[in-house]
C-alpha cells in the first residue's frame, strides 16, 4: 500500500534538518507518542546523516485483528539514511512481525518555511488480511507523524 504525507514547518530546511538529526528531538517525539522504550542514534555520513530510532510501543487501542499479530507491544526500527540535508531513504522494520515499510523523506523550502514529505510503501504479509492490516498500519504511521509534527512545531519555536 502506498502512503504519502506532507507536513509544513515554519522554519528553513536547515533548521528542520538540524532538529530531525537531534537525538533529543527524537526522544521528545517518543515521549509524546508514549513509547515504552526508545534508543536513538544519529551519525554523520559524508554530507548526510544516518538516524536510527528503535522503539517499543503499546498496541492498546489498535483493532483486535492487529493486536492478535503484534501482541501487547510492537517494536519498530526506523532507519533514515540522509544523503544530504534535503533527502533520505527510510526503512521501518518490525522484528518478528510480518510488517515493514520503505520509502523516502524529502525536505524542501516552501514560502514561509519547509515542506516535509514522507512517501512509503507499506507491506504486511498476512494471507487474506494483509490489505486490512496495511490500512491499520497507515493510520498508525499517520498518527505518529501527527505527534512528530506537534513536537517539531513546538521545538522550532524554542519549546525544548
């Protein structure tokens, strides 16, 4: 299933990239999302950066069809490979689960700030239920981006 989401930040791309590369920002996002545990690394790579966020989230509130597969918690390892401050590839793995995602992130100047675009191919390999579970996954990713955006707006306004 193809998923795409665009967010706007009232700050230049350089400031948004610096925020995205800051482990403290990623930890604040995890706190806003109510994760059970979180490990973040951010490593320079040439003109870009590799950011890895390894988190465990509670699955309470997901439909029963999803929690039968995930259990009470679900682990997600998000790996962003930023080739430069404007573009990245992203992979999301869920060890031991039949779900994954891969795609791109772009950051572009836009009138009074920055446009942050995430485009993912979501995949859940469960016979007969995969499409329904991919929709649930898309909703979960979207909710996560809502939390990320709220923290980001506050962060860029100086609320850290």
